[in-house]
C-alpha cells in the first residue's frame, strides 16, 4: 500500500511544504497519517487529502497538476516515504497553518 500512495503524499507535501525544512515536509505527511488514524477524518490517505475544505492545493487543482506532471521533488518523495513508514515529528497534531500557535517547524505551526 505504501508505494501506491507515495506519489500522492509527495505531491501534497511538495504543494504544502516544498519550501520548508525536511522535518516540516515529513510533518505535513504526518498530519495526513494522523488524520487517517483519527475517527474524525476519512480513513484513507486519498480521502483525507481530497476532503473538501481541508487542503488548498487539492481544491485549486494544483495538487492534480503536480501529480500528473510528477513535478514534486526528490526531497518531498523521501519525506513521503518517511511519513508513510511512520516518521512523525509532531505527535498527534491534526492541523498545520502559518498561524501563531502550536509546534513550529519552519514557517508552519502544527497543532
């Protein structure tokens, strides 16, 4: 299952955190995985990422353009692999933004 979702995960990581430190890229992947495990969100990676109102790049079409052109980076691909394998620098956080509270990694706050 992991390989099936690695490109999707790499694409959302690239869109959301491609300009962030590696740890921040893994953390975005960990948010997706935490949501999959949560009873509040859908129980698949694809359903979590494409859930209405959750990830901007999914609703604007940017995510699909990155996926179809495979324009994510090798770094985001590795961050995706690590997140899918269980790497999680953010504990049970379900959200990230550029607001002002939570655990700060790069420009994002995880909460």
